[in-house]
C-alpha cells in the first residue's frame, strides 16, 4: 500500500480511501493557493441528519426550510424547492414566502424550475457516497 506523494498527486491507496485522499488533496491545493478554484462545486447543508439544501457554484436550492430564517422554528419541506442565485441574493432574502420579497421570490423560483432537475446528478452522487461511506455517528434526537 502506498501513500499519496503530494498535493495534486494520488496513487492507489485502497479503493475506499482513494476517493477520500482525492477530495483531501483537491481541497488542500485550493487552500495552499496552488489553484484559484476548489475542485468541489457542491456543498450540502444539513440540520442534524436532515438534508436541508444543496449549493452548486452560485446556485443554492433549499429542500427543507425553517420559517423566518430562524433555526428554532420547525422544519418544513415545500412542494417546490426554494432556489437562490447567491451572486444576486447573497442573504437569501428573495424566498417565495418573504413578506418583503415574496412576489419577486415566487417569480424567480417559477423562472428557475429547471434548477431542481439540474441538482439531481449532484444529489445522486452524494447519496451514493453515503452508501459507500456511511456516517459513523447519528444525530442526537431530543425526546
């Protein structure tokens, strides 16, 4: 068994750890300033064990939400995911239920109904990675 020799290089360690090393090394290269962009395009947002949102590049899609942006409120799952362009709306205020931006948020989501479909390959890859590398610890649930 051999170890990866440096940033950006991987050698076969084992089938399981190869993916982990590749991710680590691609992230390390970005952090070390060897590249301007991370190799990772997608981020997944969880509340304990519940997937709440996925971000790909400048687009973020909320699958689950908490009303009024408060993490103390109950989770709900809208029938149509909320879609945000973080370059246009970095604070994610133009959601469809916003008292201030509601109409614009609803119009924006209606125009971006392609986004949930575009996120499917990223979600599929994420679900496969969870099958291949199951979480070692579950979330703590309150009674």
